[in-house]
């Protein structure tokens, strides 16, 4: 049995890769990605080296590549990627994947759409895609996840990195709160899906505790250590041209992942339970208890090369 993990380079997908590799179920795991920069290849290669399973990397450059790699596995797990500027839409690759998958007989077809990977101009598009996809792929499982926290979280690790490096964080306090889910709990939900659970369902993965973004930042500060404090809105440049401003100058000043982070905080709206077949992940790892009992460690060994080309970061 084989598994195709599409968009495998990002942190959240790496957690799913680890679970699949350690399950021992798969003779081969194919990690496919568009790999827009050398850094995105490097981070997956480094993670892959910690696993003992048979894992192959595959670069998707066009639709023919996607067609070729889809034929090589009998289970498909799609994870929305964390590239915010190299692609005009997060929907297109999933639409193409589902279109190619619908004519093949797969045991499991699932996608995971973490809210922190959204293009902020495409919020709430995932439900519409799932309705269309399930019409042609009855076994399709869709997982929409709230903000994540933990070792494989894109969101909290990006915040922690900026706090650790003493970089300013542009912060608009909207009063919104989220229901964060631990990446380990999300990984277990995905493991259940890959084992055959929730076939044909649209799931919402979220934690039981609601917390605002400023409180999350304070939790990360505490878990880094007393020497680290977040610098909120302390950049003069950001006060003049803030990263949530859609202008050409801002796109040259700030790296895409930081722009999306600040837009996510500014635009976030709590995910409602309506419209989903089931809400999963309730009463699992608590975000406050986790950060109280676990020290956040920043891995500086991989530096995103593309970030170095931006003046602010």
C-alpha cells in the first residue's frame, strides 16, 4: 500500500508524514510539492532524514506532473501549502487534484485545510470545493482546522521565531478568539481518516478552549523564557507601511509568510460549527497547559533563503 502526500514540505504536513511513516502501513510514501525555493526542498529533506520509512520526493511543476504522481499511489492526502506569493490561488491545485483523482479507484482521498495556510483573500472557499468534490468522490474526507499550536504548527512557530529574534510583530487587536488545536491531536485525526474513519465527511477540527491572539503571544513568550518579550507594533516602518496593506512597497518590504500572518490576525473570524458533518478534536491538549509545561525551542539551522531578500522580514 502506498500514500501520496501532496504539499508535503510545510510543518503541518510534516507531522502527518511522521505519523504515516511510523504506522508501518505503507510500502512507499511519495511526498509531492511544487517546491518553489531551495529552502522548501531543504526543510523536507532534513525532516525526511529523521524517518526510516521508504519516502520519495517528487516535484510538481505542471498538470502532467500531477497526473503522473497521482498514478503512483492508492491513497491520497492533500494538505494546503504555506506558499503565499508563488501561487495566485490556494484552490487551483486542489481542484486539479480532485479532478484527476475522481477517475481512479482510491482507498482513501482526504484533504486538510488549516486556516493559517489560507490566502486571506480566499477565506471560506473550502466548503464550496468540498461539496463539488464529494459529488464525484463519495469517499472524500475534508478536514478544516482552526489555528494550530505545537511543534508542527505554522502559526505559533512563526510567532515564536519573531519573538525569539527580537523582530517586531504588527498586531491589530480585533477582539476575536480562536479555538486552537494541538498539532499532535490533528495528526491523530488524520491517522484515523487514513485508517478509513469519517469516509465522505466534512470535519471541523478545533480545540475546546477559546483564546484571543494576544494571549497566545503571551503564552509563547513564557514558553520561550523570561528573556523574550514580543515587540508588538514597535517598528517605525510598519507604522508607515504596515504589512496588511496591499501595496507594492509592502510586498518588497515584508516576506509573504509574515504578511499572511499579520493578515490572519487582523481578518480572523471564528470558525462556526454549522455546515460540517462533525466537529472533532474537542477536549484534547489544552493550549495553556501545553505552553506552561513545554519550552518552545527555535530551530535556526534552516534559514529561509527567500526571506533574506526582504528588507524587514
